[in-house]
C-alpha cells in the first residue's frame, strides 16, 4: 500500500482513537503523579514526551482526514505518530531494563542528597524534592512497572497508527 493512496474511514477513526488514547495514557500517568502521589523519575518524565507530541499530532491527522487533505498528509501524520510511539516503546523498554538491573541507567537520575537542611524555610524545602532513582520501580501492577505498562501502551498505539498509515 502506498502512502499516497486515498484515505477513508480507517484513517479518520484511527486518528480519533489515537488522539484520545494517547491523551488518556499520559493523563493516567499525570493522575498517578498528582492524585496518587507517585513522584516520577527523569526517565518517567522523558517517556511522556512522545504522548505530548503524539496526541496533538493525531488531532492534526484527524483534521486532515476530515478536511480531505492530500492522503500523504494524513498518512504522514499517522506514520509520524507510529514512529513516536515506537520511540516511546524503546524508552519504556530501556527504563524497564534499568529497573530490573539488566543495564545501568543515566548517572544523573535521582542523584542528590536526601537529607538537606534549609533552616526551616518551607519554600526551599518544597523546591528540594529529589526525584526517585530510575532504577527503582515506584510500584508494580500485575508484575509490570509503569515503564513496563508504557511499553505495552506504546506498542498498541504504534500498531494502530502504522496500520492506519498503510491500510487502504
């Protein structure tokens, strides 16, 4: 299938599903952070970037499909969304490997002294929150850490995006 082949309902529905799905995925991560109290590490925050870019990109793909833009525009945006999710999947796999101790993580992840005395200044204490180490999973649900679940979510969104980019 060519990337310039005409688009249709598959691309429109996939773009809508991807926009909502990507936004919901990063929304869940933000919910765990702000409501659940899980403090994300540096790699956790980095894994959100493909979603921050991908969700609006899928809205553009939906708009391009809806406005009947040239097929290469819609398919190109879906392809870019799929590539972003593959990148996100790679980040999640890397982070999972760091958590399981299969390889070393970044040296600056979670670095810093935990017991600092700022003389009782509340503002300084609030700004001194030290993120957790990338090598320790904040929690495991059904055997997977947040990074592991991100691998699965990213893989799902990548499959949907790439399938829509190349399907008639």
